[in-house]
C-alpha cells in the first residue's frame, strides 16, 4: 500500500511492498513528478470562467491529467473573457504565461479539485510572464523590488550598479551624450538646431525688437517722426542742423554711421544739449536703448520756440474739402473722413490715440455768413466728430482744418 507526499503527491510505497516493481514506481516518480515539477512546461486551455488545474496521486505519463505539478504553465482560453484558475492547496511555485488575450487570476482552492478560493490570488495581465508562489492558502507574485544584483540592459536593467554607470550603458552619459549642467563638471560643445532662424538672426531680431519697443519709437517718436518735425520747421530750422545735409536727408539715423562726429548737428541749438546722444560714438553701433529714450524725450525741445516750456507736435492733422464728395488735401495720421450729412464730419485716425484725453482743434474757411462756428461733438481714440454751422444752419465747408495734440 502507498501514501502520497502533501505537495507534489509523490507515491511513497509502504516498506516491504511492491516487490519487484518498486523500481518502476521510483523511476516514474522521478520522471513524471520531480522532473516535471522542476522543469516541465505545459499549455492549459481554460474553457470556463473558473477552472481547477488537474491533479493525480502519484506519477502519470498523461501530462493533461496532472497540470498542477508542472513548473511552467501557459494559459489560453476559449471563454472570451477574464477567468480564474485554481491550484491545489499546497505550497508550489509556478512561472505563469498568460497567453489568453484576457486577464487571469490564480488561486489556491480550499479543497483539492474545487473552484473555491482558499485565500488571495494573483491577477496576471494578458501577455505577461510572471513567477508566482503559494503558501497553500495565498498566492504571491515575485516583486521586481526583491531582485538583487545587476540586471543586463537586454533584460530590462541598466547593466550597472551606479547611476553614472547606468547612464553610460543607456547612452545618456552627461557631458558625452547629453549636455552637462552649468557648474562643476560642465563640458562639451553642443549644437543647437535653430531651424529657420539662426542665432545671429535671433540676436538681430531681439535687438530690433528692443529698439522698436523703446520709448514707443516704432509708432510715435521714431526717427521718421523727427524727419517730419524737420519738415515742420523744427529740426530743419535748428541752427546748424538746417544746413546739415547728413541729418536732414538721412534716410534713417540708424544708418548714420557717425552722428556724434556730425559737426552741423553737434552744434545744433537745443540738440547739442541732448546728453548721451551727442557723445554716442555711432548711432548704428549703439547697443543700448537709453540714448533712444533720451532722443525721444528731447524731441519736444527741438523747436524754434523761445523759453523753457516744452512744445508738442500734432499727433494727427488734416486739411480737407467738406463740400460735394469729401476729399483730403493733405494730412498726417488720418485714414479717412466720414460724411455724416450737411456740415457733419468724422475724422478717422490711421493709428489710434493711446486714450481719448487729447486736445482737438477745429477751424474752417468762412464765406459771407454773418456768423459761423465749428463744434467738436465727440472724440474717441480713433475718431474726432465735428460739425460746421453758418447762420444757425449745418452747412458744408470748402475748407476744414482739424488737429489733435497729446
């Protein structure tokens, strides 16, 4: 008579029995239980949502009859859904390959052969190959945190025991594969892909942006505005500057290579007192913007007016014919005139004012009317609305003059 071991169910013949055949029993135990438990591989097809692994007492050459004893189990399924499998309530380790297409969970059964869980199980995602073990009640997964030693890169590790060695093995060595941080150990030369804008272009653009935004010279007190002032008898009439062909005809002061050496401008009344600008070695090479700010703030002093009080040029002006089809004779910063009916007009700015707190002036050419006047009915940042009245009647005027100061 035989008994069986509790975990692998190895047949244990009673002493003195199986005369002449006990050698076969021993060989079968070795071949079909011990060998299989150590290195056996078996595919298990799961056909139900809960399925117990097969088992026998003692050895068998029929692999499908003793699935529970194998070391490595590959699971497939025909259920079309997640499933659970139940191993006998014995301590055992398995390498599980879930090749089913669905999630699976492995439990110990409460009684060998049933599908009632004795304790907690391990859920294995589809496609995963996991090592699990049981204490006869609960299953556990081998956690990667428990692995010690060096794991090769090809096996998902770094092949190193230090951070520096790991970076080298993974191709991200600091100072060789990637730039070093600024400071100790920084080394290497690195190219920066600037795409369509090279660094020199970016630097030039940044400089232009700085110049454009300094003192709002790009839209208000630019050098083009100074050229306008020159035509308004300011810089053009300044002593010395009026005869200075270099400044008066310069397409842009930024191209005037040596403004500080311009003798005419240097002696220009008012302009020579512009500290910083007269001393600038060359406007084109002046990397700072403080000079531009100085130039912009001093522009109001570049007039022929006497006294120390500042003077201001018009921010917008227009001379237009208000009869028939309205036509602009001449203007500055005026895009159009709106005809609102007899004697009613709207003057529209090309560039809007910063706010509506500016001063507007209106004048007109008067014919034979005994009385006439002009009204400013409303002002906005973009429009001055006016009307012209003669003998208490709104009438069109052949010559209207409007200006705005800020």
